């Protein structure tokens, strides 16, 4: 049998056992009759302790042996049978021991009323031991359920982290593909601006390759990345496209935010908000308040691409939604859609605290 002082079920188990044993063996000394010289009547002390000791035996046999080896292994019938035999034998032994100490066992052929009273105590002891066995089973099974729940939560956390890592690994080539498409378009008509775009891209890739591997980055660093990205995108735009960017955050803001969580929204605005022949606009506003609420508000003219347009795989917004569900469940609001006058709006609000 394992030691009752084992700590495998938590740091509180050992103190609970110690307190229980102290109550069983120390408290009776305070209540038993003493001899005239103040010496403890040890025979009376034993009578006070023998019943609780029997209950403890039933409890620990169930707690350390029967419950983990039988009940938790779905051997319920065997568990019940062994408990019935165990409780009955301990009950008989308890009655015989009390008779040995000077009392009368339940089978003592004394007066009728004494015979009945001893049987009542015998049945009462059996019932209390059965309750004790049930208590041991309830405590041990609750600990097992708690362990199983903890293991389930750890597995869920590991699954979520693996899924987030997978989403980030998908986002990197997706982002790079869209950016390279823009640079490719520049090479055809302005090689100098294409070289400038490559330099800007190197700055962005530094953020993507290093900061994107973290679960969170500072909002200030993410804003710098967004500004660099917008500058890169503006290189290929005509004068008919107006791009306004407003950053309203605290200076050197250290508010933590998921990396690249807004970039797909901005990519979507550049992809669907620009017409090669019509005046177009993109307005981007990123702000935070004192309560830790970060808001990315994007409006753009709406010129949906045709199905033949391959400038992007279309997985960006889907990834954003998945990452929000994993990293900010019940702590974000995302409202998007076409408004009046052919304007598309996307407003993502995240509660970071």
C-alpha cells in the first residue's frame, strides 16, 4: 500500500491526512474520564479510538487500493463484493475486540434488550464503514476527474498552439506571395521603384520572420510594420488612388497584440479597393484606448476582383477569423461588409485586457 503521506494527489493531501489522524488519536484524550491522580485511563482511550480506527482502515484500503485498481478500471461488481466482505469482517472483528475489552459483542447471549442494543451498534458500524468507503471512492474519483480535465485542457492548449503555428506558417508565404506580385508589376514599368520596393520588403520580412514567431508583439512594433507595408503598396499606385493612414496609439505603446492580425485586412483593402481606371481610396485607422481596446477601422472603395484574378489565394480573411477565435475568444468584434455608395468597411475591435 502506498504511504498515506504521498503527495501525488496535491499539496493539501498530506496536511489533511495528518489533521485527520490527530483528531482520531489526540482529541479522545480530552474527553475521557481520568483517574483520581490525573492519569489517563488508557483502556477508555482505546474504546474511544477503536471505531474511528476501523473507519480509517476501510477508508485507506479503498482510497489507495480498491478504488484505483478496481472501480477506476470499471471492475465495479468486484469492487462492491470485496467491500461488502471487508466491511463485514472488520465489523465482526470490531465487535469481538470490544467484547475482549470488557463489553458485549453482538452475539452475546445476554438479556434480550442488551442483545438488541449490541446488534443496533453492530449494524450502525457497518453502515458508517459503508459510508466511509463511499467517501473514499468519491474523493479518489473526483481527483481522477480533475486530472483528466487538466490533461484535456493541456491537450486542447497544445492543439490550439499547433493550429496557431500552422496558421502563421501559412500566412508567411501568403503575405510574401502578394507582396512579390506587387513588385513583379513594378518591374515592368519602373525598375528603380521596384528596387526601392525590394528594400521595403526586406524590412517587412524581418518582422515576419522573427516577430511572427512570437505569440504576441507590442502594438507599437505592429504599427511600424503596417506603415512600412502601406508605403510598399503605395509605390505601385497611381495618383488617382488616395491612401490615408491614421495611427492613434500611445507613444511607444507596449500593448500586446497578435502579430500580423491586421495585415490581411489591409491586404484585402488594397486588393479590392483600387480600380485601374476609376478614382479610388483607402482609409486605415488604428487606435487604442485606456481600457486596452484596440480598433482597426478600414474603409475603401469597392472594386471586387474577378474570379480570374490570381493576385492572392483568398485565405487571408479566413485565417484572421480562425486566429481571432483561438487567441481572442469572446474578446473581439468584427463587422465587415459593403456600405452605401459602393464602400467596403471592415472594423475589427479587440479587447486585449
